[in-house]
């Protein structure tokens, strides 16, 4: 399976379970691996035959800066599901990093990852 890897899409969001997180916001960083067949795009050399990664990055940013969620697990799932619905993807891996999470001990990063696939032919979505 061919893939596009987009790393480090960063924006300020207001996700979190604490009031100060929703009020003040903090940076969120998203990585996405887009699985699709490049055959048509390689033949045509036309961006319309692939997943336009500039548009993917903008969609990710829209989710980060959009309606606040309590959990980054939900944010990762919503990003993955929207990318599958909006682009010609067969599957997607999405990792959401919350590098300034309110954790009381020293840490480098906290992240969650989800993998989503298009339903097989004949399966319900």
C-alpha cells in the first residue's frame, strides 16, 4: 500500500478536561499516515488523483482549532474518520500529541494513535 506521511501539523486548540485547558488553549501536534493507491496519480501526474496533503493539513488544523473535546482520543478518532470520508484513502493512522498536557511529573510528550480503514465492500460503515 502506498502512503503519504504528514508530520507535525501544529495548532492551538482548547481540548481537555480542565477548565483552564479549555480557556487558555495549548498546542496540539498531529501526525497522519494516509494509505492510498498512487497508481492513477503516478500516471496522470495530477494532484486531483491523490490526497492533496495541503488540504489534509488544513482539515487537521480545522479539527484542532474547532469545537473543544475532553479527550485527545476523541480528537484523533474524529480526525481519522473525517479524513477517510473526505479524501480518497483506504486507511489512515492519526497520532495526536499533547506536549503541554497538565501532567505533574516531567515528561517529553503524550500522544494517542488511531488506525481507521474504509469498510470492506458489502460491510456497513
